[in-house]
C-alpha cells in the first residue's frame, strides 16, 4: 500500500492535484471536506452540526472527522493506498490516523506539503467562491478565519510528521502541470524506496 497525505493551507490546490494523483496511482481519495459537504447535502444530523462550524471557517470536532476516516478505511479494504486530503488537520487527528493505520499494519509513506503565499491563497479562494457555490469561499473574513485555523492548529500536522522525516515541501505556485510533475517525482522516489 502507498499512503499519502496531501497537505497545505486552504486554496493551496489539494483538490485539483488529488484528482490527478488518484487517477495516476489508483489511490482512494479521502477528502474530509468532500465527505462533510456530502453530509450537508444529504441533510444528515452530522452534516447539520458541521455546517455552522464550516460556515464560520472553524474546524469540526476531531472525533467527528476521525470517525469518518475510520469508517472510510473499513469500507475500502481493497484499496491500493489512500490519498488523505484535508485530513489530518490537528495533532490529535495525526495521532489518531497513525493508530488507525498501524492497526492495519500500515503507515503514512509521505506528506507532500503544497506551499503557497497567503496573498495568492486569498485570491484563489475568492475566485473559487464565484463559481463553487461554497459558502465558505465567498467571504473574505471566513477565508481569513480558515487560514488562521490552519496556522493555529493544522501546521502542527507537518511538525508531527517532520519528526519522522516524512514531509516534503512542494512549491504550489506555477502551472497545474508543473506542480503535478513535482508531486509525481516525489511519490515515485518513495514508491521505489
Ligand atoms: P479547504 O481546504 O479549502 O479549507 P476543505 O474542503 O478541506 O476546504 O474543508 C472545508 C471545511 O470543512 C473546513 O474549513 C472545516 O470546517 C471542515 N473540515 C474539513 N476537514 C476537516 C478536518 N480534518 N478536521 C476538522 N474540520 C474539517
């Protein structure tokens, strides 16, 4: 199995690159943001509870997303590997993920961290808000709150995996193709190792 975390702040291009990476490597895409949005669309209790937090740019509770990921791992026993997108987002989520994988004799192989300036992030997210229909993308205050949450809670995820030498920074600005190629190069190095 090959298990990859695509890491980076909101707007860094995780969704775009995830689509291409899963197509190339046959990984199962697990995006907690997408799962939460589908819960909202289906008006589940979980979705209704998550919506107000998401609309404010805050994180949903760790136990909620950890439960979602645990279920997704159980539901995909045949997967060749997983691409985690938007998860883990806190130190507690990282520790929980490591445990869930260890129970399956698996681990994270690499954390690819997309690096994008804050100015560019805000520009991209406001732009995405024009067409995405995502209520958290069309308000600059909410976008700034999400970036704040990232600095306050999510950057710790990189620190957690840095200890195990698993983090590789990738410049997230330039063409989608160039960024994709840089990601593939790192993945293939690790797959061969
Ligand atoms: P983005 O990366 O553009 O912020 P996501 O689609 O990954 O978008 O997430 C949207 C929102 O969903 C987040 O702002 C947060 O409220 C919630 N969310 C997604 N993943 C997690 C997570 N792992 N832990 C807590 N909250 C999450």
